């Protein structure tokens, strides 16, 4: 809640204006029952029609003013809540976008989605209702008590005696309810995760006929959320009937005591009727307060979850001193890994003691079994994560000392599971970089995407569906590679990005990249030997360890694992036979 106050402060003057109008409206609302008792007890007995009409007109004016003085601040409250939530949601989105991969892994994507959506909605609702009821309900409650005590202290004492009991009830229920709503939002996170997994994996679910299994899994998560919401709702809903019970019991006592006092002639009928009206006002105010505490419980739980993200320290901060000490790299070291080790969970190393160097313009091929750490090398090089031990340098500078924006501008990347957006082909390649059409066309040509783009009805302006689902796997990969090439990167990273391409297209693309980006240092992660056998260096990984490094010919002589991979993929031919296979494909190109 402290973090939320930073967003409320700029709107305090607007809120104060709404509160002032609400305050006047609430006071006028309290005057209406008093006017009614005045008319019944003092005006009607006189029989003067003019005075009756005058007091009746005043009551009508008060009622109209009460209506206006509630509608206007309610609209102001909605406006203030909207503006605060808009700013809060924007900052939360920006903060989420700037989180390091390690922080996202810890919080999880579904949780971040629910915080930006349902949690901000709960905060919006809390801000709105607090402004609507935060002034009116307490004033009606306290004002009703004061007026009743002034009119008839003996009857007012009945109401006053109930206040501690009602306050204690609301406090106990609210204290128990807030943790329940925190658990509810955690169940919402789980629900979002399940729905997200089903939407992303809908094809595999249908292909394996696992619809019934997924429905049961969803039903389980849905039931857990429903049960938690029911538990929290029932707990907080106990407030309303208990408040009604206390106040109605008090009303019975007031009527009985009032009847006794009227019978003795110590009070008047109009006062008893006014007391009933004030009881209704107080009852409404108490119910509004209990409702406000329910909304406050939800909102405070959500505000804490939002603050948890906003208060996260900035991770992976570059050292400015390190940037000042920047020195030119030697010709033999453009990219260097120096005894690098890393673990995602901080327990067992996912990479252990990895070392290699690349000159500018050289190509590194990385191959290994699934889970061997190939993609982790790219993540560390781009500083999506920090290495636990060792050092990673680009142009002789530790990547920890390079500002993120400068570092990431060096790269053109195609990740293993990359995304195309629901936009035109041109915008997907350009990706907001304001590239010229010539640059986009050249990138598409080098990525072997130009051929299929020109066959489409609107060519580069043709619209793609979400995730590029109206393209084949090979077409998607070629567009992603074109996006990476379009920015003329210093370092090109292709993470298993040609798995859907045939040998001829793959060979044509590699040849085009070598010719047009000769000064670009390339890192190619592949499962196919043919995609990396022409690389200057090939790194073979197994269980996060380097088990071989050298050229294709060198590895065929001294790396059993690489020999096995090559023999399996290309029919057991020797080194010259393997090289001839690739050379034949490139010769055809």
C-alpha cells in the first residue's frame, strides 16, 4: 500500500475536491430525516399549508442536492481511479519488460500476466470504491450517531452501544480475509498458466488426442480457484448479515424504548420516525463500510503483489567504471568465453568451465545433445543471465560493463522458439527499426525468404496471423532469419533456426550470409552437422561440458561424440565424403 501512495499523491487535490462535494452531500442527506421529524412534530400540528409546502420544498431541494452531490464526485472518483490505474499498469508493464530473465523465471510469466490484468483491476476497483464510500459512509455513520444523540440521547445510546461490537466484527473478518485473497490471486496465477499452456499447445493436444486429459487438468485448477474464492467470499460475506443482525436488534430496542417514551409523553412520534430513518441510513453506511473492507482486502492483496514487482531491484546493471576502462580487443579476441560456469537454479552447473575465442568475422558452430547447454551460451553472451564464474568479453570488454542497449544492438538473433507478430511481413522484418525497403528486401533475399514473399498477394504488405500460423515452418524460420539479418548485426546468432529448411535452402542461406555479411561474427547452434561443418570453429557440448573444439576435420579425428553424430546423420561416410555432400549442395546453388 505504501507503493500505491506514490501514484495517489499526484491526484490528491482532485480527490480532495471530490471528497468535499461528497462531504456536503452527506450532510444534506443527514438533514432530510430531521426535516421530516420537524414537519411531523411542529409544522403539521399548526395546520398552515404554506409552512408545510415550504418545508416540503426544502426537503425536495435537499434531495436534489444530495443526488447531484453524489453523482458529480462519483464521476470524479471514476476519473481519478482510471488515471491512477492507467499509470500503475503502464509502469508495471515497463518494469515487467525490464526484468532480467532470472527474475521472470522466479516470478513466472503467468503470475506477471495476472498482476498486470486482474491485480490492477482489483486496485482500480478499490480506488474507485474508497473514493465513493470512503467519505460518505463514515460521515453518515458518525453523523447519524451524533444527530440521534442530540435528538434523543436515550435512544441514541442504543446505537452507540452497538458500534464497538460491529467494529470488532469487521476487524476480525478483514484480518482473516486479506490472506485468503492473496491465496486466491495465487490460484489465479495457476489458472492463467494452465490456460496459457493449453492455448500455446493446442495443436499437440489435438494431435495426441489429449483433450479429455487437459479438460480434467483444467477442471482441477478451476475447482481449486473456485473453492478458494468461495472460502474467501463466504468469510467476507459474513459481515453483511452480522451487521444487519446487530442493527435490526438495535432497531427493535429503539422502537420498544421509543414506544415507552412516547406513551409517557417524553418524546414525539416524529422523532421516532426520524430515528427509523437514521437507523436505515446507519445500516446502509455500515453495510457500505463492510463492503468497502471486502474490496479493500482484495485491493490491498493485489497492491502488495504489484509492489513486489515494482520494488524489484534492477538486475544486471552495467558498471560505468568498467565502460570507462574499455580497451580495444586484440585481433584474435573479438568474442571470448574465459572459463565460464553457470547454473539456472544455483545448484548444479548447466555450463562448466567453457572457454573459446573468436576473431571478427569468424563462425562458431555449436552442437550437442538436447539439454547440453547450447542455448545457455547465447543467453550468457547477450547477458540475459550473468555467469556464476568466469568472464565473457566482446571486443575485450566484459559484457557486464557494456550498457544493455549498446550490447543488444550488436546482435541479430533468432532464438529456438521465436515469435512472429500479427502484422505485415515488412513490419515483422523491420521490427520498429525504421529500415529502408532496400534493407528489408536484401535481408529477405539473403534469408531465402524473398521467393515465397513475392508469391503472396500483397507481397511485403501481406498480413501474418498470430505467431505466423498462416506460414509453413520453413517460411517462419526464413522470416525470422531475415529479421536478424536486416539490422546488419556485428554478431549473428542462429539458435537451431534452420531445422525446418531443406539442405538446398540451408546451403543457399549460409552462402548468402558469408558473402553479404563477411565481417559479421556468427554463432550457429544446430542439430545438423551439415549446417556447421564449414564453420571456423565447432564446439561440441555434453551435459554442459566442452568435450571437443576444433574444425570439422579435426573433430572427426579426435572427438568420438562428434564422429558418432556425423556418422548417424550422413550414413557413416568419412570426412571427405561428408565435405563433398555439403560442397555439392553449395555448388548447385
